[in-house]
């Protein structure tokens, strides 16, 4: 069986060695005669898996001790509500930067609970850049300041974090988590749906500074209160057991096979620059994002001709490069090249694009 190069924005590729390991343990995990899927989450075998996943995430990301790691469900989208429910309870204000669809959804949800302010937006140019921020427009007594760090649909990323002073910085890192080192201590809270770069769908990871816990509003549903999960080791109810197990395997791969986030970043830079360099010299294809805000993970590009875009996506699929169709709001193509995409996959894609260009 031939595996394809999958450029999906999410769920996306997992490292092949992780899939092989998971397959080898499918019927009998570690001699206990059952699959991880069948295991009680209250068993000692499973406790070791979730503890191992948390310890590895702390090690790989360098998470300081005064942060809690929570393994939740509901996707990044549930965090759009959990963040304001838990954090927007001092002044009842929060600042949001509108850099795309996910940032907009997060902002709209927060606006239901308090005074959410959009301090800047790049909507005027289809979110093809990260807006310059003017700290004098920030709300000095905001309960937090929210950014979407890597904009999956539009292919932009913050190369520099906003300086929010004492106001906790909250970031949606769904599509850039584990792609390069990140200084967790600069943030009050980080969250990520795992299906882009960590694990299969079903798991959401939250990393939150301890002093931000315990301020949820009275009416917060028990399941949406971070304290419920932090006080119960993410086992208040049944956690997404199998996704957490795969997350642990992905973290082992990152640490032991790749060599950690610094090495991962080098590989990701190599992949992205292969594609950007090709786009910058191509007479047929061009990138849609301003060079200074380009993402390492999601690279949208177009030919400028919708029919030709369609022809390219179909031809690429025939050749084993799948899910290259761009998001409907940008059109054209998008190559999502998360951690598990091998360098070879991008080299072969660039080769295929240059042959397509020559033929057109
Ligand atoms: C995919 C994505 C989401 C939505 O994630 P779900 O887990 O499907 O809710 C939110 N934010 C970003 C940046 C994403 O890439």
C-alpha cells in the first residue's frame, strides 16, 4: 500500500513511526492483553500513559512548574467560551486581535460574556498579514489579551509577540504547537486542538498559569471550569484516552527521533523555505501572504486563475499529493506542512509544481 503526502490543514498527518508503534500495540498494550482503547481510565496502566504524556509535554515544551497542563475535549472552539468564562471576571474586559476566522470566532464568543474589544484587524486584505499593534489602544485593565498565533486558513503567524505588560497573553496555538520552541512563561494561557500537530482529533490541550485559575464566574458549567480539570488530573470524567496515548507517542517521537523542538524548527524552516523559495521565483504560482508574516505550517498559494487552480489540485491528487485545495475564503491552494510532513514530501511537491508550471 502506498501512503500519500497529505497536506490537510487538520486532521493531518501523523509520524509514520507513531502509527507503526500504535498498530503494534493495538491488540495488546504492554502485555496487559488489551488495547488502550479498551482500558479503564482509572487503571494503573492508563494512569501511567496520561502521566507520561503530561511529563513529556512539560519536558519538550519547557513548561514552568507554575503552569497546569489540562487534557480536555471540545476542540479549540470550546476554548473560545472557556477562556472568557474562566478569565473575564475582573474588569470584565478583554482585547482581541482579529487575524482570521478562528480569531473572529473567539472574539464573537467572548463578546457574549463581557466587553471584548477588537484592537486591530487585517480583514481589509483577506487576513494576508498580521496587523501592526499600537499598545496605546490596548485596554489597560483587561482581564486578558487574546491572539491566534498561527492563522491556519490564511497562513500568517506572529513572529513577534505583542507586549501586553501585566495583562495575561492568551493564545490559540492549535496550528503551531510543537512546531518550534515557545517561551511559555510569556503567556497566561495557551490552548490547542490536538488534531493539527499533536494527536488525532478529540483532544484539546490547555496550558494555564496557576494564578489564573479559580476566578470562573458562578454560572460556569462544571465541565467548562478549568479548576474541575486541574483538581482532578484531567480525569473528572473520562478523558479522550486514545488520543492522549497517541499524543504521548508523538511526543516521544519528537524528543527521541527528532531531538526536540529546536531540531523540529530547523526541519520546519527547511520545508517552508523550499516552498516559499519556489513560489517567489515561479511565474505561475504565488503566495498570498506578505513575506514578513509567513507561517511555517500553512502555506496558501494561487495561480490567479480559478480553473487552473482546480486543474492543479486534481492533478496533484492523482500524483499522490492530497488535500491541497485552499480554504473557500482564500481560494486556490494551501499546503499544510505540519511536523509529520517529511522534507521529502515538500521536495516532491515543489518538483511536481515546477513540472506543472512548465506544462502550462
Ligand atoms: C483548527 C483550528 C481551530 C478549531 O479547532 P477545533 O478543535 O476544530 O475546534 C481553532 N483555531 C485554530 C488556530 C485552528 O487551526
